[in-house]
């Protein structure tokens, strides 16, 4: 399939999905506006449009326009004016605060409806009705907005009292309005109430009936008690039919009709009550024909959440087990070292045991002259420890006169001390290996804990969007792709996809396909591979952008630079820039810096925390080879959503941040990675905005801060600026040559 055909198919599929998803809002706007009457407190389609955003608002307003026109002129003019106010309110910038946005929509809907109704008010009762209607419209708009946003961000949760309260308020006000659509054949409020309870109980279980059905009955009773009584019969019939769910939709629809008819007959079928039979029959038929089972299954959602929570608990349990292994190992090692570690006094005792055990004068020397010989052996051990060569002349005169095995004494002291030195060396080596091992265990513990706490953290899963993303990835060559589309707490879309094979297109074209598939402006996708699998991540376009320029100059005639750098943006919109400088220069330094940089990048891309990733790199460099091996790490972490900037330095040189007209230095650093000991890197926090510039360098670049501040004020690209800084640093070396790396990050919008 050609790229043109792929684009055409993707566009038509998106158009159809777009219409299908928004048709329900157009129908709801039409019904609410048609039901609204100047003499009632019906909220109307304008309130619904005020509670929605984007294309949903336009569709709801479009449906409401048709409903308003059916009221005829001049009343339609007032209704259209309210809708025009609501549509114009879409130009008001949104705030990343759901409560504040909800209040704004509440006042917008209330004012639009109030000034529309007040123009037709001629009596105090009509003024009071307009005030009540405006209040109801404002509350309805705010509840619709908060309910829709909650569903989009994390999904509707029946266990949350806030979600249930919002759903109940929307249900009551909605059915209070459409209950006015009462005709001789049927009442649309009762029909919609029964169908809604049937659909929601099929999707989320019988518990949804209490959230949707009971408020619906109260709303219809507020409109007209006789309509509410019939609505209670329809809702109760839908609830009772839930016991027939396992037998299929058709059986449940027949049960709905049966229970409803029984309820009508029990309460007495009068003149207007016979329309309930028609409503029950039409509602049951619509339930069978509509694909409510494809809208979503509460059991499946519950299973997904259960698996996520189970995975989280398992990972956290494994992390605690790893921590327990490390603690037990250290405790056992401490106990053994206290009990069995050799001392210098024991060295003397061992030497005496070997030299004097079979001596004929043993009882005399270690009986009558015990203190003399004991002190002599300890003195010889200390003398040997000082580096002196032991001979028979090293014995004190008293001991030399009494001892008949002087040669055996000297040899036993030498042997015992050499064994002690060897044991100490082994003990130090084992202690170092144990420290490295326990630090690796601590890193694994942190990694598992990070993975556990992040399991199930994504919200707002959208299977339809995931299928479109999977199709786009498959068209680009990814085999068996699996996509996950979620939203963060700010409501920004996140895409994370996995598959095998390789992508046959450029990242730019893949980004266009994903934008068309998901309908959001996305950042350029990040593609990474591990073990034959590919990972593709992208995020909805952030508030800030970053232009990155890199320039590296080799030392002398070296062809390989000893520095290594990398940059990427994670799924949450956080940009990482990593710069590493290996020990020395050339290919030897390049190995260390490349290992540190690539390992840190892979760990951070996998979602591992900064502390755990740094410690893993630190211990890996320590055990990489017998030679001394370390590398500096300079990390700049920028949240492109908020502008928060964090700088981490392990043996790295100064980072410069140009904010407005001020040059800020970040120079707080810890030892390089791989030098031994646990690596603790403090974070230095800054806030950057559009127009600010960040400069990261290795220690080979010596810069004049006044000159740098002047250059950073110039209007030039990040790459040009990096090259200029690197060349200037090379010319200012004054005989000191080293690898030079300069990374410039220009923050924009």
C-alpha cells in the first residue's frame, strides 16, 4: 500500500469515527433544546453545549439549533442567541484546573440562559422561573463538564462518591428536561430512562441503576408526578431484567417488556398509562438493535484494573524480598566478621602454637615464663608488620638465651603473619564484592519499586484510539504492534507501543500517521529497541519546545572523541539531555562514556527513577574491568509542560542557564560514576521559559562567562551557538588540549 493510500484510508476512517463519536451529542442537544419551554425549568441544549469542549460542543450546539428552530419564530431567535453565546465562550482560554474550568462553564451557561429567558419575562413568576432555569443550567453544565473530563482522564468509577454524585446530578436534570417531550403515543423521557438503565447495567452492572435510574425518576417526578410514576415502572423493569443478562440481549429485552407490563397492570392502566406499553416495546427493540456491548464492558475494565493492581503488588513484594536478601546478607557478614576475623594477637598465638607445640621446653617457657614469651611473639609480629626482615638476631636477648628452637620461632611468625596478610586481602576483596553486590541489589529494589508504583498509573484507556495507532504502526512495518493510549493527570494524551521487526518509514511520517489516527498534535515519536523488540512512545505536544545543538571536538589528532551525549523525551513530556566524559581521551575514554551514557538512557527510557539508574551505572562501571574506570555524568531534565528544570552532576563541569538577562551557574557536583561507594547526586532546580538557553560542557571547555552571556543573548540557532562556543573554547586552551563537547538547548514555544 502506498503512502498516499495509507493517508487516504486513515483520513476516511478518522472522519467516520469522528461522526460516530459525536452523533450522540448532537442528538442530546436536539432533544434537550426541543424539550425546553419558557414556562418550565428545563435546562436546554445550550447548557449541554456549555459543559462540553471542542467538536463535542459544536455537535451539541448544532443539534440544539435544529431543536430551537422547531419552536418557531420569534422564540427561536432568543434560543439561537444563547447558543451563540455558548459557542463564543469556546474562545475563552482553558485553565489546567478542572474545578476552575467547571465554574467558568457554570457561569457561562447560567448567564446565557438567564438573559435569554429574561427577555420574555413579563411577570414576577416568569422572572423567578428564569432565575431557577439559569441556576439549573449552570449546575448542569458544570456537572457535565466534570463528568466528561473525569471519564476522559481516568474513566468513570462507581466506587468514587464524587463520580456517582456528578452522574446523578446530570441524570436528574437531563430527565427533568426531556420528560417534557410527552406525546399521546409515548413519552421520550420514560423511553430514554428505561433504555439508559438497560444499557448502563449491561455495561457496568446493576449498581449503575442506582446512579442513573433513581435520579432519573426524581427528575421526571419534578417535571410531572404522573410521568415520574411511569418512569419508575420503566426503570424498575430494566433493573429486574438484569437477572436475565446471561441468557442474551433478546431474552433480557423480552423480560424488560414483561416486567414493565406487569408493573403497568399492577398500578392500574388508565387513559394515559397505555402509552407505557409502546415505550417498553420500543425501548426493548432499541436495546436489541443498538451495540451496547461494544461501548465497553465494566467487567473488562475491572479486570484490567485488577491485573494492574496485582502486578503492582507483585513487583513491590519482589522489591521488598530483594531488600530483605540484602539486609540478611549484611547481617550475616557482620556477625561472621565479628566472630571469626583474625587479629594481630591471634597471629602471635598461632605462631607460638606451631613453633612451641612439640618443643621439650614447652612447659617451662609457657608455664614459668609465660608473660615473657607471649610478649615476645607479639613484638615479633609487630616488627614484621613494620616491614622489618625477621632473623634470629631479631629475638630479644632473654628469649634467645632460653629458646632452643629459635629458627622455628622466626619461621612460624613469618608464616602466620603472611597467612594473616593474605586473609585480610581476601576479606577486603570479599567486602568490596559484597558492597557492590548489595548496591546492585539496592538498585534492583529501586527499579522494581518504581515499576510497581507506575503499574496501572496510566488513565483514560481508549481501545478505539489504540486500534487506530496499531494500524498506523503496522502500516509502517512494525510486526504485531500493541499500543496503549492513556492520559496523564493534566489530560494530555500519552502513547506507548511495542512490536517486533523494524520501521520502514521516517519518524516524521510515522508522527503524521499517529496525529491523523489519534486526532491530537503530537511530539516527534521516540523509537528505541531492546532484545529484538521496538518501543515507540510519543506524547501530546507540550507547552514548550526545545532546539538542541551539539558540537564535539577531539583532542589533538584523535579521530574519536572521548565524550558521549544523548537526548530524548519520555512519554510524560520530560526532556532528558545526558553528557558523559570518560577518563582520559580517545577511544579508551569513549568506551567508558558510551557505556555510562547509553546505559543511563536505556534505564531512564524504561521508566526507572534517576537515583536507581545512576546507582546501576555506577556499580556497572566499577565491575566492568580490573582497570580503573570512571566517567562523569551531566544530566539536564526539563519538564516541557511546566518549564521546571533539574540538573544532576556526577563529576561534571559547570552548566550555564541564561534566563532573560541573567546567567545562572549550576556547578554543585558529586564524584564521578565508577569511583567507588554509593553514588548520591543532588538535584539543582531552576525554572526556564521561552527564550531561555541552557549550555552544557565537558571540562575541556574553559569559557569566559561575560563573553558567554553576550553570545547567549544573540539570536542564533542552537547548533550554530554550540559550534561557536566549542571553537572559542578550543582557541582559548593555551596549550591545554582535551576533548571538548558543547550542548546548547534553546527553549521555545
